[in-house]
């Protein structure tokens, strides 16, 4: 029996506390308020006057296009597609119509014609009880839409229809699983509890939702503020985006009740949004590496848009920090003509992912290891993503550099990757994804600059790959590139949409535009980005049309041929290379005239071997110790490390700021012994006068989920 059969106010006792029907009424009222007025997202509208304020145009079109039996001709009700199951669109349309019917701002408010269409569409669904081959739609997607519709118009729908909807559709949702899946399921159970006046069910569901607002090393929000789902896998733009959306929603729906999120949970959500999610959006587009398997047309921009709407919702639940949330939304709404004020460097050590932000560019590196899954393919999505976490390095300035490039990409030549080349189809991924063979994968960061490393080991190809991020420069080194396979190996510098002229300059300074195979170019320039070659390398550069189709990326995509002009630059290592290497710089914002003068930044390569890779400029140095060893840095102390690890030195007068990280997150390594030539003082430092060296014992992070993160210490030079 549903609540619509009674009008009696009950008093229920649960676990020693009194829970009145009035409490259920408050929760239902606040859920309706969220679904209808969306006043929190209206904060988004106030700073975006061009935002379409009419939310109900679609509802009118749905009502008018509905067939006499309550179905839509445009929906394929026989579909057995797992991803993007079109039949789910039936119930999402019904929810849209229910919102239009209940909203006072809609011209369809209390429209008998609209209500009749809603009833007819519900009845059609119940008569057919459509079931998807994908459990998600049956237990999450469809019950969610049915629940929202009944919350809005259940008292205007025949009781029999409500009861059948609850028993046939909503009862399929049970609280189970982890992370965002658990929140989705619990949300459906919560609505079922409200619809049946079941306070015990509401309590169970609300507690399950709140329990997922936590920092964990399992699925969910990670200690570095990234997000995992389907195992240890970066999911910022897929499950993690839904998590942000739903948690911000529930923070507002549950406010003022016994289920309201406490301050600690609000703080977790704040950190997740401000220290995690906002890092991966640039000029109205979400980083490809953050989008997960959902590489559909327009998805990076759609995901960024949703995140920009989530921030005001969270601001309503965390008013003391409203300015920080709204700064992100305002930055999103900027037309790209002003400098991006959110800058810095962050390595997400739990997810093998690095972000470097400057006022006029964004760069990221996505990797994987035995600890972290690189990418997944499921529901016939992400069919070509076999190399998405092999050091993929994306450089954004206007945000459209890779917009809908996916059908025409050469997926064996993703930017930043070093890969075997073949004419054979790429191996197909599964839900379990893939891992890199080496665990020496990670990064060190001081919040402004950083160094990232990937000891690449896949499919018989090995390479020591390093990225040095300092200010406006990115230095990329590769060493020990070797394979016994009789295949060519290529390191791709970039593969992006062509934007204007692409220029290549040889050692003699002569310009060469177009498609060339060049032995020793000095530099390339495209889209206001310079690429300086620091080693003699065979380099292939092209600015040509590439073709493909969306169905090769995900099976539900279009089979229509797509063509786009693409800029591609790659280093050719030849067939079956042994101990090959590369060295190049990425210089966003540099002018060709600057490059012509031989000015290619400040960073210099000090070492690029299988044991040590190091770079420096006047006041900074980054060192990768693949083995315990030492290196001499010009204008800096001779530096040694007793174990494999990452070291960054920043000199400020007599002070040396030291950042270190142990990238393997080895549970048996709790400290480093860093040795500097000369006499220094600092915590846990010991000076050896006979050899004129100072040894510093540096404790590494050892807390749950903290291993692999950076540690910072400072020492002072003594005369």
C-alpha cells in the first residue's frame, strides 16, 4: 500500500528515536524543491545571463510527439544495447514532463493535457516492463526516473499505477555495491521509502548515502582527492562526476533533518571539488584523461558544464566557502580572453595522474602501474583506448585542441606516449582494464612545479619516461627505449586538431611547412606552442586530413565517415630499437621569433640514462634516481639518494627547499637518506666534515593511502 492511500499521520519508533511522518514530509518537500525550483543552480544563471531560462521546451515537444499508446516513435523499444540504452529515454522524458507539470514557472503547470500524457506514458511502461541487458538501467537508471516522477505527481496518478511502479520497477533497486553505484541505488531506495511512508527504509537509505561521503583507499574519494570506481582507476569525469552531483544534491535535500551531512562530510565534499575536480577543467572543457571511457561527441565540454552547475549547488550547502565555489563557476563562464587565475602543479599519487596549470595553458600526464588501472572498456565504449594511460600528455590553450578528435586519432600515437606500431587492430580492453608492468610510476610536487616519471613496461617495450614541469616549460625525456619485437617504435610529441599554420625549422633556420620526414629539426611551432628538439632524432611532422568514424570509438556511434585536419609530430626510434632516447621541450605561448633567436627556455638536461634522469635551471633542479646514486647539478650541491626515488631542489638564497617522493608506494620504505655536498643545517641533518657532505634523513608519508605522496623539507647552507 502506498502513502497515497492514507491521510493518517503515523508516529514510528526506530532504534530508540522518534521519527514522525512530518519528518518524511519535510524530506519529500525538500526533494521536490530540488527537482522543481533548482534554486541552487539558479546561482549559475545569475552569473550567466545568456543561460536558457526556459527548462520546459522539451516537455512540450515530448507531449506533442507522444503516440496514442503512450510511446514515442523515435525510441527503439527493441534495443538491447548496453551502453546508452535508448529505451531509458522513455522514462527520462516522463520525468521532464512531470517537472513541467508541477513547476509554477512552466506554461504546462497543472495542465490536464500534460498530466494525461504522463499517465499514459507510465501505463505504457508498466504494460511492457522493458528490461535492459545492462543491470544499471534496471536497478538505477529507470527506477530513478520512475521515483522522481512519482515524487512529483504520484498523488495525481491512479493508485494502482503508483503501486505497480513501486513493486515492479523501483523494488529492483537494493542497497549494495560501493562508491557511486551504492549512492545511486540508495537514492532509489530513499525515494521508495518516501513513496511508501517507510521511515525505516528512508533511514537505511540516507545512512547508506552518508556512509559513502568518506575518504577511502577502496572505491570512492581517495586521500589525494581523486576518485576511483571499478577498482583503482581514475574516474573524475564518469562515476566521480556523478558522485559530486549526487552528494551536492543530497547535502541540500537532507539539510535540517536528522540525516543532514555533518561538518566533516561537508569538508570532504569541499576538498573533493576544490582540490580534485576543479583541477581537470580548462576553458569549458574537461581533460580527456579525466573523462574515463565516455569519449563520445562533445563529452569533455558536457562534463565541464555539469561540474560548473554542481559547484553552485554545493555552495548552497557550504555557504562559508561560497566564494571559492563560485570562483570556479565564474572561471568556467569566462570566454577565454582573461588569464586563468587557478594555477599550480598537482600529482594525484593514488591515480598516477599529473596536472600542471599556468595562466595561459594546461598540461596533464596520465599513467598507470600495477597499483592503478590505466583504462577500461565496457558497454562497447572506449574500444580504442589501449594506450590512454601510457603517459598520454595533453596540452590545452583554448580548450578545443582535441575537441571531438577521437574518430580520426591514430590511437597508437597519442600525445606523449612511446608505443609499438602495427597495422593490426589494437587489442580490445575489458572491464578489468590494463596495467603497466613496472611500479616505478609517480610524481613529486611542491604545488607549483613538479617531476613525473613512468617506467614504461608493456607488450615487450620498455622506456624510462620523465616529464619536468617548471614554470612555463615542460621538458620530456626518454631513455632505455628497447624492444625485442620486430616492430617500429614511435614517441608522439603531439597529435591535435590543426589550428592555423604548422611550421618546422631545421638546424639551418630554414622554414619547412607541411609534411616532412626530418632528421634533425631545431624546433616546431603550432597553435602558439613551441616544440624544441634537444637530441638528434628522426622526426615525422604532418598537417594533414585524417579520417575515421565514431563507431570505431564506441559501437553506438555513427558509421558516417568523419574527416578533420590534424597536426602530428612524432619521434621515430626505428625498428626494434635498443637503448634509444629522446629529449624535447614543450613551450606553450612562445613566439616563433623567440625560437628563431635560439631561446628555448631555461631548463637544461643534466642526465638522461636508465639510471638517472635530471634537469636544472638557475634556481631549480629535478632528479629521477631509478637506482640509488648521485649526480652533480651545476650551481647546486652534489646530490645523492640511497634508494630509487624522485628529488626536487629549489634554491632561495642560502635555503634549499627539498621535495621528495617514493613513487612505488612501497610499504617497506619509510625514509630516504639524501646527501648534499657542503655543510647544511636542518631537521635530521648530519654533517660529515671529513668528506664535506650533509646527510638528511627524510621521513616519507606512511599514513593510509599517503604512500607515494610528496614530502617537503628545508635546509640552510652554512658557510
